[in-house]
C-alpha cells in the first residue's frame, strides 16, 4: 500500500502543469479522428474515450455524448445513467460533474471504482454526467475552427461561464426534464459561482457542491505559483502567443526552466510546492494521472486566472487597455462577477482543505464573506485539515471523508 506523502499532482487548477514537465510524459494518444455515429443523435462511439477505458470495464453503463456550444465548440460528455445494481424505478436525479483547469473529466475516474465520485454517485441512485471543458483532448473539436488555428483558442473562463456550462446544463435538462445537482472542483467552482452570480443556470439547478473552491486567488501561497501568475499577466503572451497553452509543449518547458532558475525557488518538490501537501494519494492513481493529464487550455484562460490572482477581484477578462475594455464592455474596467448575487436560497456545500496551496483558506474565507447573506440553512461548510488540492478528487479516503457527505447532502435536497 503505497501512499505518496507530500506528492501532489496537479489535479485541477494550476500552474501545476509545470510539474508534469519534470516527469517523463508518455506520448498521449490523440483523441480526434473517430466517432462513428449510431442510433440516437449526439451519442457517439469512442473506442478510446472515457466510457470505454474508465467506466464500462467496471460494469457500468456509459454513453459518450456530444454537446455543441452556442459558439461552436463540440464538447464531450459522459453519462453514467445508473449504478451497477440498476433497479430502483424512481426517476433518478441528474448530477453534473465539472473538473478544473489543465485536466479533463478523466481525473474523476482514476481511483478504483469503489473510491471515485462518479461511480459512487451512480451506485447511490444518481444519473451522472461528466463534463469536459473545451480544448481538452475529448472536447477538441469545433463546428468550423481547428485546434491548430489561434482563433480556436480565443477564450478565457468567461466563455466557460457564457457557453460551456449553459450548453451542458441545457442538454441535461432537455434529456431529463429535471433540475440537476452540480459538483465542481477548482476552476469548476469558479465558473459555477460566476454563473450563479449572473443568474445563469440557477433555474436548472437543484444544488451545488464546491470542492477546493477557487474564487478569490490572491492568497495562493506558493512562490512558484505566484511567479507563474505574474508571468502570465506579463510577458507570457509573447512566449506563447494568445493561442493554445500546451503544458507538454516546448515553450511551456522553457518557461518552467526559466522560473525554476529564479533565486530562492526550489523546484525539487514541485508538486507539493504548487498544490500543497496532499495527504492521501495512491501511487497507482498518481501514475495514471500523469499518463492522462495535463490537458491543453487557452493561454488567454491562464492569463485571465492570473489576473484574478493579481487583482483580488472576480471580474471578466481584462484586455489590459482601457480602450479595449471599453470596446468589449462599454467600460474602462472589466465588469465584476458579484458573488453576493448568488441566490440566497441555493443549497450549497463547500468543502475545503487546510493544506491546499491553490485554494488558500484565506481566499475561501473571502468567498464565505461574500456569501454572508446566504440563508444559513442552505450553506454547508466542511473543513478538512489535512487535505490539499488533489485529495478532493483522488484521495484514498475521499469517499469516507467527502463523497459520503455529498451523497447525503444531495439526498437531503430531494
Ligand atoms: C491504489 O490503487 C490500486 C490500483 O487501482 C488499487 O489496487 C489499490 O487498492 C489502491 N490502494 C488503496 C490504499 O486504495
Ligand atoms: C477574440 O474574441 C473577441 C470576442 O470575444 C474578439 O473581439 C477578438 O477580436 C478576437 N480576437 C481574435 C484575435 O480573433
Ligand atoms: C455586490 O452586491 C452587493 C449586494 O447586492 C453590494 O452590497 C456590494 O456592494 C456589491 N459589491 C461590489 C464590489 O459591487
């Protein structure tokens, strides 16, 4: 039984990507070129997709689905409609699960089946939908653009708020006719609270679970992370252009080397330095993680996250020049997402860790402050002293500590 103490892979938000560059990454199969349609529209066969590799072998049903956003991105979604012991005639409540940045929906499924969140939810009678953000390997198509065109990468997390989440919510609602529960990790929490604050999605939402929440980021407490964030709002775009940010590419590798040459930075234990000291990871799961992640994202998305770190407010993408901001927003400064506008009666469950370097407890406190007018009985907060960023999705004891609480929270909402 090998638990890696102090070993914390990226999982979710992060400049963590840097880490992986220090590890030899096997070449990853390209998930394009496939997709025989059959039967029902939107349902596709992907021989190497998430269902085929990580769900069906464990004895669960799983459908690969394509959902097209209003701006043309074709997203891959996996549906696990029931548990291994099907049955139960009651209408199952849908749950949408949303991963963080630089990873994809696969990260939820890396632990053994009895330990991972999607399959635990399915076995508890939920209809599970795993989302994959634009630009990740199974969501890398568009109705007219190709991923090798810079225009394909012209988006930040604003577009995940405006297009990706509404597309997935709309599809699930259309199929099930029911309001959905939501689980987000890391960036999956930021885009959710930003959406809810604009009044989006809430008409199709039953409740929301926020794991390792990032909203405010100004206390992110890793020297390397802070430096990386500074670079992303600084010279970075001349290094990468405003297109794809591929953590496995040569420019990212050079970027890492340059950062690590900085006086006082210790890149030896980079994983811990970036995400915090995860208490409870399984060595086999970490191996699997490194074989599957990280995934590309848009450089503009990283810049936008870095602006959030720098500015200490949750606002739309800053074009860096008042005139450009006026052009896009009609104001010199980008509009803010005011989290106090999240409907006060929305059931929310927040779980955060004492060792999490990306979701620092002081930033979580700011998030909680902005929810201070929330109905007291609609807000559940869990603090896990030993947990860091990756423990929430891959911890060997996450079932006992977190997932069972999520299940009972959801059941409580019925
Ligand atoms: C770690 O993962 C391996 C492979 O999935 C599994 O066989 C083993 O039981 C896991 N260990 C623990 C402590 O959960
Ligand atoms: C990127 O998209 C924005 C709108 O979101 C548009 O104003 C801008 O011109 C686009 N940039 C490029 C380089 O196409
Ligand atoms: C957010 O909204 C609340 C209540 O609607 C208001 O009191 C607060 O000033 C707003 N915050 C900002 C930064 O605009």
